[in-house]
C-alpha cells in the first residue's frame, strides 16, 4: 500500500498521547529501517545484581558458540516459563578488574559501571563510603544516542534493600559525575505514569482505585480513525501494542497497594514498592518493570536504562524461595561458607529474572526483528564471589545484537584482561567506532574485548 506514517506518529485524545510501535507503513521495503531512511535506534541496558556468583556453577566449560548452560545460567532456557534467550547471551569470563581492590563491593560496582576507581569519602560513622570518580558508562552512551527521546535515560530498581549508608557508589548505578547520582525508580506504577499515562491515587490502600485515568480510553477514537488506513499486519500490530499496554496496567493494579506519602502528594518522589508479609515482591515487580522497559524502547521513549535488580551489599531476602533461611540478608549468607546452597538459590532466581527482562525485549517486535536484536544489555555484579570479595574472573554477560554490531550467543574466555575492555565493546557497538576508550586511571581501556564485536 502507498499510505505512509511518520515514525513519531502518536495517538491522541483528551490531552493524553500514546506512541505507536514500528509499523510496516513506517518502514522501508525490507523492514530493516524506517521509510525515511532512519535506522532503528540502538539501546543500552546495564542490568545489575549484588553480591556476585558462585564461579564453579557459573562459568561454562566450553568457549565459542557451543557453550552449555551451567546450573546458574540454566534459566536462560526455561520451557516452563516460555523463555529461550541463550542465543542472545554471550558469557565473558576470565576478565579481571584492574582498579585496586581497596574496598569490597565499592571497587567492583565502580569498575563495571564506569571503568574507573572510586573516590573515598568521609564514612561519617559507617564502615566505608565512596562516590564515582567519572560519569557512568550508561550516561556516556545516553549523551551519544538519546537523540530527542522524551527520557534521556531511565534508572530502575527492583529490590528496595540497597545500601544507603556508604555513599552513592553502593546506592545508585547511574552517575552524571562524582556528585551527580541519578535517582532510581522502584515503583512500577510511577514508571507507568512517567512513560504512558496519568496516575492519580484516590485511595492509597485500595489497588482497584489507584488509577483513574486510562490512556487507552483517551486515545481510542484516534486509534479507530487510524486503523482503517493501515494494512492487515499493521492493524494487528497496533491492536497487540494496545493490548500489551492494557496487560501491563492490569499487572500494576494487581500489585500490593502503594501506601507511601507520595501517593497522597503526587509531587513527592516515590521510591518504594510494598513487602508482602515481610517479603519483597521481586517476581511481580520485575515482570512489570521489564515489560514497561521493553515498551519504552519499542515506543522510543528512551534508549538507555540502568536496572538494579538487587543492590551492592544489599539486604535483599529470598524468603519466598527458602522459607527456612536463618537470615534474610543475602549479603550475610554469601559470607557463610555453610550457606552457599542458599546463595545458589538466590542467584538462580536472579537469573530467572534477568531472563524475563531479555524475553520481554525479545517479544517486542520491531520490523523484521525485535528490540533485543537492536540492544546491548550488560549484566554483572559488584564482586566476582561474595564469599571473599574477589574481583578476578568477573561474572559478565552481554546480551543482544546491537543491530548486528555484537556477536551474540558465544563464550569469550580471557586470561586476565581488563573488564573495561567489555565496557568499551558495548560502547562501540551502541555508539559507533568513533569511541576509542573507556574508563580512567588503572581501569582505562583502549582495547575492546575480541570476538564480541
């Protein structure tokens, strides 16, 4: 058909607006770019979890494309959950943090989020405190690729039990500079409101009455006028897009009610979701956050995000997995040699959550591919193993294909190279070859990790 839509076409109604996914009527004849010659955007996500892994249950024995799933990476293929993302995930092992290991956890999170050492701060009575010394990689990438998106970047967190008393290094992943940490969102309803719809809490104790404005109702007439002009495939895609947003809204309403003061005073920041009988609703919140992130990318509302599933030295508990856990603090468990099976259970659950994030991006169809095809997702932690605060043979996963710039589904085994090499590879894949270095001081890299790009 000859009818063409601009790639930024919006559905509008009653003051609300909703971006459309990439439709055939917006694309070139091959479905690989927009009809105006503009390529699909690339995206970057730093997906983080605290307290490291168990290396003997993490690292595959085989290198190259035929690596086999290890116990901790098994969730990347899970038929029961309808998840299969292994072909998108590259394992990077044998790489070491080169900045001095002056303080466990602090060193690792700075090295893997920025490629640079931290700056010590006055602990003010705490055991230690620090801040980033340079801009985090996600913000370097956001400066380069954000374009005119409504949100330059998103900062998301799932667990609320991240450390707040040892400076901004352990509390936040994203930093504009040494004294500019980026606040993160832990509330899915707030994120939905920020991205897609009006959110006006009426009764903060009743989840059925937390959302009085429905963006789908507001744009319905505009959608009905548009769809007759579209081809069959585009009509189905618009319908699926609106259905996906409606499902996310339903999931939000099914979560425990928001009861913080921010629900009464909309201008106040909301930084928490609600525990259920003392247990954080990780799975429910991760699912909604992942779906919203995939939708935000599909609608080109943002191209960069940090995703803190659990925090450095965080007190996250996995009581729902192990009801007989004597302590509810995973960080404490990692330092108990007798509790490593409980640690393994927690890491396995974390990888299930990571696999869901990738699956949500994979399901977001875009032309002849999907959002994950055009993304780079770096998943890592703040230490290699929590038991000894090690920083050698660091756990790193790089997922997605970055529009063909990344080689996906391989195991790259190093021999002590700089972890910042991997950051440089991600930056080159998303920004372009003009990026020649990453990190600073002992963490500086001018050499991307081989095979990845």
